[in-house]
C-alpha cells in the first residue's frame, strides 16, 4: 500500500471501553475525546477520503482485554484497508487478526522482547503485513503501553527488525503524542535514513504545516489523531499531501 514518493495520511481510531477516544501520551484517564460508536467514526473518515485507517485497541494495550467484536465490525463496514495494533501479545492472537481482512498488524512489546515472533509471522503471512512499533520517550524505546523504557534507541533497533522480517516501522514520539504542540523532525529523519523499509510517523501532528514538513522527511505515512478530532486539521486538506509533488 505504501508508494514511492507518496505519504499516506491515516486517521487514527483508538478504541477503549467500546468508544473512540484520544488519550494524552497514552495515559489512562487522560481522555480528551470520547465518541460513541467507533464503527461510525471509522466510516466517517473513509467517507471523507481516507485511503487507510490506523486502528489501535487501547483495551488490549492497557489491560490485556481486546475489542475484537468492534474491530470485526469496522472491517466489515469499511472498503479501505486498515492497519491494526494494540495488545498483540501472542502469535496466536496475531494470526487471528491476520486471518481477518486486515492490511497489516502492528506489533510492539512482543516483537521487541521476542524478535523471532516477527520472523515467524513474516514467513507465514509476508513481511508487508507485519509492522514493528518503535515508540520513543526521551530518545529511548518504550514498551508495555509506554510504561517501561529499554536502553536502546529506535535507530539501534530498526536494523534488527528489518532482518527479522518486519516490512515497515511505526515510529511514535511519545514525548509529543497527544499534546497538539508539534513534533521534532530530527528523530524522524534519523530513523528514515537508518533503514530502507517504509516508516510511518505518529505523534504531535497539529497543523497542515506539520504535514508539509513531514512530507519532506521521506516517511511513507503519517497517523493523525487528536488534531483531526479537535478540528485543527481538515482531513481533505491533509489528503492533498498524499499526491506526488
């Protein structure tokens, strides 16, 4: 789905307690957006022109439960592909999701703690369907719902996961995620320059100018959450940056 010289714009639909929410830096209880019916929210982004959606199961991330019924409803109601993450803690559950009509799954903690799981899934389903999540706080990778830091940077881990079969990387800068205060370009560029697989960026995207800046970094996609829900970015305007310059 990623195309050379294009940057895919993906609205985020984060699911928690049966609702679409937006948290600040992933912290439970920090909800700034709470909307009923995530299925309807997802369909609305498709109707506005989104060519892919970014779905995160926060219930799976936070407490180990999952929102599989809602996820299945979203898949059935949409015609555009989705990438899905959150709470994928076993190969069996990963396979359950991959056997649904999902473009790719996003694996974080499980893949970082057990890199062989990425290779197993990639060998069976193809690397294009396996994305590794490298979430960064204070320049170090964080896991387990951003609650635990490991002593490696995203760049240090990126080559390892390419070798283990990851077809793409989701890079989230937790320092700026959900704050609507912009983002830092250097960490994105450093990661893009470190590997030759697609990088999708998330965190702090607040204005159309931010999207324009990201379009020069070489990322293959960006995820936009709070800025869309708080009407700071118009999706149709943002989608113009999917076009090749």
